[in-house]
């Protein structure tokens, strides 16, 4: 049946409204990022004298001198690599451990499995602030306080409950017949996990990896308490430089843009897997 002209008109109008709304949301999201980038390429004098939008009529203000200054700032570059050394191992450990535990809770039979999973779920409601001081005292006794391994361990411990909960529920939706057929063909649990479960669960794993990386990369609270001056990440270093030098835009603007562009790049690099994970979760 052909659609009536009035129906087509309503469809076009509806699509137009949705597209206009998405354009507005995109502009609201992109404008601050673009403003920060343009500010990072202007001198402190230009930033003090006028807004970043003036580069549209005066592009001669733009220069990469601030980024040269940033690369020469030992504190910022050291903090950047600290952030990488914290974020990448944390994300890797959380994803690997959660995938193994999620498969075990979903498909392996062992005593106390359901009660143990219930305990994991209960940990989701524990605020991170509750454990800061007790864990800080424990890390001080173990020699982990103020170190990068200590920060990584804290993030892993508090990231695992949600990660296990997410992957366990996703793996549990895999048809039982697929696993039984693999076992009948002589596949071991490890082979089933690596050759069947992981490929099927790739969208959920990618979504978890993105979220975990963003949480750790943007963290300031945990790093502020657990990392000393030699282990502090970019978020803490930027805050420290603001306190020390005030509004030193020559370094702060490019440093802030660097701290933002990395998670944005990671998100867009894995966007396809992230969307697949969200869509698969909604269908399930």
C-alpha cells in the first residue's frame, strides 16, 4: 500500500525535527571542545583580550607554539605518561578478570556460585568514598600508597563488580545449545571461552573497555589521594599547575585539550563495537 502524501509529509517533518535536534546536540557538545582547541593555539595575551571565536575573522592568532611549550613542560609530559600507565593496565586487568569471572558465573557450576555473585552485585552499591581511607591505610602498610601500582589496584578492585555483573549477564544470554554442541565436539572450557564466548561477547567487552578507560582516564579523586607527585596523572597535574601558576593558558589550555582528546579518540576508534554492545543489550 502506498503512503498518502499527508503521511509522507508527517514522516519528513518528523525526520527533520529529529535531525535538527541531533544537530543542536552535536553543536552543544562540539563547541566547548572546539573552543578549547582554538584557545590552546592562541597566546595568553590573545585569550585575555578576546574570545576564541575571533580566530574566525583573524586566523593569524593561531600557532602551535603552546604545544611546543607543553612538550617542554616536564610535569605535564610526565603526568601524561603516568595517566597512560594507570589507564591501560587498569582497563586490561578489569576486562580480562571480568571476562573470566563472568563466564564462570554464567556457565560453570561450583559451590556457592549464586551467593558469591550476589555478593559481587551487593558491592555495586558501595560508594567509592567509603573505601578511600581504609584502603589508604592498608596500602600504607603494604608500601603501595603513593605508587602507580597502588592506584591501578584500587581502580581494578572498584571496577570489577560492575564489570563482572555486566559480562556475566551478557554471557548468560548465549544459547545453551551452542555451548553444549561445543562440549560434545570435545571442546574444553578454555577453548569454548576463547573461541566461542569471547567472539560472541566482543560488543559487550568493547563497551566495558571504553567505559572503564574513560572512568580511569578522567579520575581525579582516587589519584589525588593515592598518587604522590611522581605518580600523579594528568588531571591532578593540571589542577596543581592552576594552583601554582594561575591561569597560565600557554600550558593549561593545550594540556586540558590533550586530556580530553585522548578519551574522545578512544571512543570514536571503538564506536562501532560500542554501538553494537548497546544495541545487543537493548535487544536482549
